C-alpha cells in the first residue's frame, strides 16, 4: 500500500448513536448536524471529529474523542446517555437513548 493513500491519526474513543429520521428528516438532520451540532462539538476540548452515516432512512453518528474525559465534557457524568436536543428530536421518529463507546484500536484515514 502506498503511504500517500492514508494517514494515521491518534484517536482514543468512538461514540456511536443511532436514529430514524422522519420521512423528510434525513436531509434536515444532516443540515442540523452540520450547522448546529458540529459548531457546538468543535468548542469542546478533546473532540476530534464525527461521521454521520445514512442508509435507507436510518442515521448512525460516530463522534471521535481523545479520551473518556473528553466525552464527559460533552455528555455529562452519564456518558452513555444520548445527548439529543429538542430541535434534533423533532426531526426523528425514533432514537437511541444511549450511546455505545469503543476504544479505537486502529485509525487510518
């Protein structure tokens, strides 16, 4: 593999969350995430990036953090609790009330 095709990044925690938007909500949620949520996340020390994945009316969000302490700065003491603001909840039919966290073993972006 040619080394110019990827770069290694130092990440420690991936936080995942799932939701089902309203029939017209996928694009609206994407817009909300990029215009509101990302702006808030970027102000939190230890936030390292995020992906919003969409398929067949489902959304999966993966946010990347340098530590569990950084996740706690975002989520509060119960880091497994999902943080869903009312404006986002209005675009969703269903969403998980909890998040799952993974330690990142390899990241090649």
